[in-house]
């Protein structure tokens, strides 16, 4: 849970305890059941949006791992192709240059894709000599599908990132709505208990440092039923 959300959840927990402890006096001054429900519903909505955002973060992590695995698979395949070429042509610089043996294998999908396209045609052309020097038909089949796999992995990860951005914006909007409801309730308390400073202390926001436990799994206080 993000630090700012962690703090807000804890602050809500403190506020709802103060409200529950003083409901009779607040109700007598006009605090309605609808006001109470609006407050607790805003918290529940934030919890739902926070859970969705956490899932979106996990999805990006999973898709990034899949993307990295696809890059690793293609990198290993290119190395096998180059080894077969070196076995077939020895130190023949002209032929080795065809297989780009003197170039570093790209680490990004954007640069790997054109290399896969190029090698697919070259391996087809040099098929016979390569399979006689350690390259297997399975390797060739993998190369034929490598481009598509890279494109799919890249698209999947980019889509997951977009979903995360949307989920984060939605979560932050829910947080702002809860802040607004809490602000209103605390100001209601200011009016209601203006002559009771000892009660007003119950409605004070928690210190900022109290919510800074950092990221991690945090169980928020359950909103009590009306």
C-alpha cells in the first residue's frame, strides 16, 4: 500500500472511532445516518480501488517478467544460431558477418525484432548447413515464432502499464473523495464540540509520521456498521 494511502486509512480509522464514541451528541446537532454512511462508503470505495490498483501493479510485474523471459529466450536462440554459423564457417569473416557475429545482441524488444526478422530469412537460406552444425529444427521453428512472441510480450506489458496508470488515477480520486468527507466531518465536530476541547482532541488528524510504514500489506481498520 502506498504511504499516502496507508496514512489516510489509519487517519480514517481514528476518525471513525471518534465519531462512534460521540454519535449521540453529534446526532443531536444534525449529524444524520446518511452523513455517516457517506463517510464509511467513501472509505470502502477507496479500499476497493486500492485493491484494484495493487492487482494492476502485480499484473505489470508479471507481464514484465514474461517480456524479460521472451527476450532471454530469443537471446539464447541467437547465440545458438551464431554458434552453428561459427561451426559451419570457422573464421570466414564474410559469412560470420552475415550472422552479425561481431555485434552485441540487443537487450530491447524494439531492436531484437528487426534482428529476428533478418535472421529468419538468413536461416531459411542457410538451413542445410546450419542443421549440419548443431542447429535443430526446433531452433528454427522457435526463430520463426520469435518475432510474434516478442511483439505479443511487448504489447501485453504496455497494456498492463496503461491499466496500472488508470487504476492509480481511479484510486487517487477515491482517496480525494474520502479526504473531503473526513474534512467535512471534522469541521462538523468543530462546530458541534466548540465548547468541549477535550472531545475535539479525539477528532484531530493523526500525526503525519504515523502513517509512514511504507509499502506492504496493510490491513485497514474495518468500518463499523451503523
